[in-house]
C-alpha cells in the first residue's frame, strides 16, 4: 500500500469529486440573465442553494456593459444598452460521454454585430473527477476549459463569460458546433454535467483601437479535422501524430499561429517532475519510478519539418490538484479558460504563399539527462492534448514566393544537480534556457521586400526536496519567457510572462480508520503582459472607451492556499483556506528597448479569501465605475468541523499513479493535528502568515 500511495496524491487534480444537480430548464437568454444580475447587484445565494464556483478573472464587454460571470459590474457606456441577438450553442447533460460530444448546427445571426461573447452555465451534483472540455466551430477549437469540483446535493454551479470576437469570421458562416466533455458515470462516480452555452452578438461603439486591432480575415485549423464525423479534433500526442496540412489563401499579409496544449494523465503534473537521473532514487522503497524527464516541457511547432516557434506551457493546477480543498468554490488560475500560445509566422509567408500545401506539426518534449554530460530533448511519454490554428489577415496584394526563413535556435541550456542525502532523501536543482530567432523576407508584387522577425527566449528554474522516500515533497519553480515580432522596423506583437509555482505536500500516517491523510500548500502566480496585435482578447477590450492610448494589457495574479485532506470508510473530507489577488492593468506605449511596455493604470482588481468553502473576504474594483461594484456570489457552507463540511470528495483510486506527490509520515504536529477542528487557524499558523506575506510581496511590491 505504501508504494502505491507514494505516487498518487497529485492525482487528486485529475480525479476529483464532481456533482451534478438534475438538469433544469434551459437557462434564460444572456440578456435576461445579465439584466437580472444588474437589478440585483448582490445576487445572494441562500444556504440551501447550489454552491457557486468561480474563477477570478477580468470583466468581459457585453451589450449591457462590463460583466463577470452572471453579474454586470459596470453599466453600458456611450449609447446605452446595445441591440443584440442570442443563440443557444449547447444544451446537454454529459453522462457517459467519452467519444460522444454534443453536436449541433449553427447559422450566422440575423443581427448586425462586431462583438461576440459566450455565456456558460454548468451544474453538477454527486461524485466525479474533474474533466477537460473543448468547444469547437468545425475543426477549429475556440475554447478549452475544465470542470469545477462537485458536491453532493444540492450540488455546484458556475457561470463563465468569454469574449469570442476574435473568431468573427467563423461566426459569419454556417458551422458545426461541437462541445466535447468526456465523462464517466458508474455506481461510485455519479456526477453528470448539465451544460448550457449561449452566444450573444451585438454592435459595440467602434473606435480607432477596434479598427486597428481587427479580427483575422481567415482562421485555418491545425487539428485532426474530425468534425464531419461529429467528433472533436484534438490530437493526443505522442499516441497520435499531431500534424495538419494547410494551404494559405492568397494575399495574406500577416499570420499568427496559436497552440492549445494541456498535459493529462501522468503528464498532468509535469512541472513537479524530477530530473531523469533522479527517477530511480528510492529503489529500496519498492515504489514505481519517480515521474521524470525534468520539470520543463517544450511544445515545438514545425513547418515542413523546420522549427518555426516554441511554446512553454503554463502549469495549470486543475480542480482538486494537490489537495481538493484548495479549489472550492474558487478554482485556480486558467482552469476555466486555458490560454493558448502564440507564434508569429509572418516570416514564413513568402514560403507558405507558393500555392502549395504545407505540413504543420506539433510535438512535446521533456529533457533526458540520463547521461549528465549530454542532456537531450526527448518526446514525452503520453497524453498531451493539442490543437492549433492560424489567424491570417489580408494584405494589399499577393506575395512573391520566397525561400524558407533563416532559423537560429540554441541548444538546450540545461543544468541539473542531485544531492543524495541518504537512502530516503534527495535534493535536486534544475534550470533550462532556450532561444530562437526566425528571420524571413516578405514581399508583395507591388511593394519593396521587408524583413519579418520572430524572437523567443525562455528560462526555467526548479528546486525540489524529497524526504522519507518522497512521502514528503517540496517543489519551487519559475518559468519565464519573452516573445517579440517585428515587421520591418515596426513591432507588431510582444509578450512577456513569469509563472512561479511552489507546493509542499506530505502524506501522513493515517489515524484510526482513515486510509489517507495529507497536508498540502500551493502558491502560484501569473504575470503576463501582451502588447500590440494579439489575435486574442487581452482584457483591454472592455476598457477601450477610456484607455485608447494603451498598447496592451498586463495580468498579475497570485494565489496561495493550505489544505488538509482525509479519506476513510465514511468518505473523503477536507478543510482548507485560499487567498487570491488579481489585477488587470493597461500598458503604456513601449519605449526604447522595453518593447513590452510597463503597466500603467489599474483597470480591474479583486481580492478573495476562502475558508472551508466560505468566502470570508471579497472585494473588487472596476476603473471608471460610477456605482458600487456588486459583491460576487458567496459559498454557502458555514461548517466548523471537518465532518460537517459539505460534501465529501470523490473517492480517490489508490491504485492510480501520477505526479511526484509522495508523502512523509508525519509526527502529528502542525496544522494537520488540528484536523478535527475543521479549519486552519490563520492567526496562529505562522507558516501560513509567512507564505501569505511572501505571495503578497511577490505580486504587489
């Protein structure tokens, strides 16, 4: 049993509880729902209602003003409420749904529009794992999400809005809508997912920023192209080759390729993996190998076999990851809306515009350093869910065919050190660096040739400690990167990110009838700056009426939590506390060498604290709002002991392996010894204070 447990606990993210209340009548139209929220700004949730889950994110521009979830947080600007029309895209309950997505036909709306957004409502009750889901228009993925943690009756619900204006050209044509949410229901895992997705179209006040940053004229799929068979078109790499054939339309003047990439199964916690040379550090424990290939992953984009760009993914922690109580009702960063990664392929346009078909492929790599002197990239072992697309904007004339661009890419700058302290303990350190520059010549039949450049730089540092044959594990990582596109001497796209993540988890000797006890903490940050011409909405769109001179948006978030979890004959229970701060800012115009610019005016800020599923603090501020911002829906649980916490979690399959979460047999001291009290006392837990202080300083200093 020990050897099985010691590699299982991070798997809580992949196998979490879920719940579905029985399907109800179709949700009211987006307009009605948001209007209701505006009339009732506090949107109270009674204790006998479903638990409202949420992701902290910024407002979306709607016909009624700025909105988050089902709440209008700032009324309409110039011109008042905009004319709109709404269509239902999805209304379906997902039971045993692997290989059986929801499919329907879509026809373009009858109203005029230059803006579009989706309004998502999902409900569930019972026990269930968290599930990955994707929304498609034909063979093009337009949204990737995951489900929240469920409870038993009366269950959970969540509402999410997403700006879908970047897919303007797709909305103007008939489409096959596919929503794929693979779920499994049996006597043990009972949760269904009742999903409603509506799309609303309206005309926003057009200003110079919207005209300049217009949606792409064409969007081309880089997927398995299975929509005609009524299936989602994701690749699962390396089980299947992730390659697609494309032929560019004529007269393309600019193009950006985007990639959606998510590790699942044993790759879900790639960011906590050890160096390959440390995989067999504890042979005496009779445990399986530690998950390895290092704690960095590189998604590589090829055009006809030549490297065109790279993506280093964000470490998403799904609902239930590390310890389930960390994620209810407030889910983690990017859980409801996973960001795609951008590669400017304008330097390739001369090569791609020859009228022929070209093959674009995606591959995912880790690092094999079995031989210390010669670390090499190697394909991951399994289960990366991939898709891509090309956003293409028309130019003034057809392009002259040219040769493939010049590509300079560095070797992996990889360093790893492993200190074997004894037969039960190791310390390890990993770092990696990578650089690529792509330079091509683009020339139309009427214009002089111009140079197009795409440059990317990435780095990673990771420190880890394992004790008691990895029953206690600490990971502290940071991922950074910068990407810049120049067309001639003009910068067209720049992004910069920092993704710190730190966790400590410990398996403790079960007490009494319990089969599992763990204590875990998680601290995660996201500092993302995107300036100039991104194909996606950045959050600035909702504020263009007030911030017309801004070059882009900066997102800064930090999230810190601490949780306890037990599993025994009477079910799975837990307690925890989580704090999060989130800020969206406008970016100043870039100056000199600082091509990404600097954050200027704060546009939206929210701070939230959750203790045992009850929101104890929730404050948000919207720039230029002339009325009080409504208080978001609050959790409904006011328990004081673990046994009275809602809902048990989904039973955890102890046979399952995943993650590097192996745990130390504790001595009964610390917060875990207070598990019967049912809550973590923040005022007396000095470690919690230290972690929270560090997170706040990291984000706000």
